[in-house]
């Protein structure tokens, strides 16, 4: 019985670590997408300003 409890505990810990890894990765993807959007808007603004100078 003790062996089954240890195995169950390790499986639960493994699932918890996998879930946290997924959540952290999802947060990083969202932050990266937002920063990429901000960079694209800034690049577009610079390009428009550069085109208006001509």
C-alpha cells in the first residue's frame, strides 16, 4: 500500500509540474505576442514618419 501511495504522489507531483510548465509557457507566449504587436506598431509608425518626410 505504501508503494502505491508513493507512486500516486509522484504522479500527482508530475502532473502539477506539467500544468505549471504549461501555464508559464502560455503566459510567456501571450507576453511575447503583445510585445511583438507593440514592436510592429512602432515600426509602422517609424515607417509612416519616414515616408512623410519625402
